[in-house]
């Protein structure tokens, strides 16, 4: 089983920098033990102009059979049926993906302490896999890799060169070429090699969902074949696939380009040089949320669906708030939030006030209990309507903060934006946008079911005909009513 990664150099960057990124010196040939054999890393060529790293995986077929999964445990069928005669030692599969993650663990994570400036650089890469099982043929290989920006060559391997009439086998010779960050390229391979093989050599347990989402961060949620990838990677285990798809959907919503959102929020005619520029609606919304939080007397606040941390950052500037927790389903968004807040350089006292962690609002989470207030700012409209009851119970029924603040677009105001076509929502990812009456109806029912009262406030200019651009509901838990919501649920 064989894979090569090749890059070329420039006058400012020698090709041998690949060795720093892979944490493997080009002058050395190294051997690593794996559960099913030995992995060799060597460099067939290494100079300033061109450098190639090769991963050779030697599979022990006896160990493969002894440690492989049998019938009834969800194992890969090839090894179980073929026993000692099979393609596993030669064709790229989950065995190679696991070896890749073990041998190039730091590179996969994008870690390079010796040369940190290299980590985010896109390199001209050429990746070759001589024998890749492809259940779906060369066309599927192209459909999986091409949307990721690769130039794909997938040459079908003939069953027997002496008998061309037998046709092609299910194997292809794969060549990928493109300008890519190495860590991203490795993550593509880690996920898609076993997907194309459509089999795994080990038991697919629930933690495989986390592995998939970590490796697929930044690309899987938007991939046109994400459903097929998710199903195959998780060995078609329906419960795990459903969980992964739900989390991917939330990731996709959370990873919206905030700049595009703010452009839509402020889809008004630009002020002339002599006019005062309007305050962005996003800023007005944050100010309104902070005013509502301070009016409620909240000190410990949850920002649910915190995205890239703008509200958390604003809350940190006010000493009224002694504890601020931002949660989001997207690790990418949380990473950006951490950088925005400069958490690594933050003083000890300030750092004690803030915490970021990953979580999904589709499920109850005991970490969310016990807070004074929770904020759902421009979150609910990104969920399909059938998913709202799950969010409702997770926040109002299980977490039950004293105050909950929800903001969402007012669709009636859309007619005031000339740049927004009639009948269109403000962002293509909005599942719905409610009128004031629809929002009031939903909020009133939520409050009644869970023992809250609700008050509505405008955010932005309150047009006498169509209302404000953003509508805000402030829910307050009724006094002496700590169980009503749970009983109702």
C-alpha cells in the first residue's frame, strides 16, 4: 500500500520544507509500528526544487485476519471472506487512512512548532495513490475530490492487460494536483480513502462521528456529496449517520460568512460623503441585547450559537458580566472566536470570566444549567422548523436560565431594502423569516409551555408600517415556577 506527496520549491521556499510540515526529516528513512503491520516513511527525492515524501504500508495478512472484525461486528467484508488472499495489503483503504493519521498526526492537525509560518501556506501538491478501490468508479472519485479544488486524474485499472475485453476493475490510479494547505490535503485523504473503498477494517463506534467532523471541518458540510461521504464513512450505521448529518447541518449554518450577513443586515443605500454613515444593524442588535441583559440583572450569561464571538467580545468589555460562556456547534467558529478574544494572551483575571465550548442546541446539555441569562441572536431562523421544538426544550425546558433573549429578522421590513429582491429572505441560508405576528405567536406559546413571560422590543428603526428590521423577545422565568417547563415538556 503506497502513497506519495510531492511539492515543488520557489526561490523563497525550498521544497524540502515539506519535511518540517510532516515532521519527518528528508535524510532519514523511518519505520513505525501499526496494529496490522509496519509503516515506512522515506523521501525518493529531496532537494530545493522538488521533494517527494512516500508512505509505504506493509500489511501483515495474518494480523489483519486475527485482529479484523468478524461477521456481526460490522467488519469489512473483503478481509472476512478472503482471509489470507485479499487486496488489503495493496489497495488504499481505511488501513492507509489510519496509518496516515498516526504517522502524520501533527501534520494532520496543522501543527509545526519548528516552522509555524509554514502551516497555513498553500503548497503546489501532487498526491499519487497507485491502487485505490473505488466503489462507484472513476466518476465517483472525481465527484468527491474535484469540489475540494483538486485537479483529479483517476485512471481505471484493467482487470487483466492481456484480456482487455474483461474491462476495468474497481481500482483506479489516483493523482491529485492543486495548491493546498498540507493539513487540509491530509484530512481530505483521511476521510475519502475509506469512503471510496466503502469498508472499514475496524468497528465503527460513536466516536467516529467526532473523528469525521474534526477531519471534515471547513469542507465537509458544504461538499455536494456530504450525505454519501457521511454514510459510507460511518459504515452506513443509520443512527450515527443521522447524528453526523444533524451536526453537519448546524456546522453549515454556523459557518456562514458573517460579512455577507452584515451586508444583508445593512442592505440600504450607502451614505454619501456628506451624510453620516448609519450604525450597522449588527452593532445595534448587540447594543440592544446588552441593554436587555443589564436590565434583567444578569451577571452569568450564555451566548448560544456564539459564532465568531462578537457578542462575547462586547460582553467582556462590561464588568457587569462576571461569567460569559459562548457555545457553538462549529469548532471553526470557536477557533476564530478564540483568536478574536485573544484567549491565549488574556490576563488570568479576564480569562476566568470567559469560556468557549462546542455544543449543539438540538440536544440538552447539563453544562448550560444554572445561568442568569441566555442569548439566541439570529439563530432560530437558521434551523428547519421541525428542529425548533428540540432547541426550545434544550434551552427553555432543560437549561432554564432566568432570562432568555431571542432576536430574529422581521420579514415585513424586507420591503424597505431596495437591494433585496421581492420574496427573498435576507440570507440564502435562512429557513424562514417571520412576521411580527408569527414571532409573537411562537414566543407566546414557548413562554406558556415553559413558565416564562415574554416582552417584545424593536431593534433598529421602528417603521410605523412594517416595524423594525430585527425583532427581539425577552423571556423572563415566572417567579416560583421552576418546574412548569419540564412538566410541560
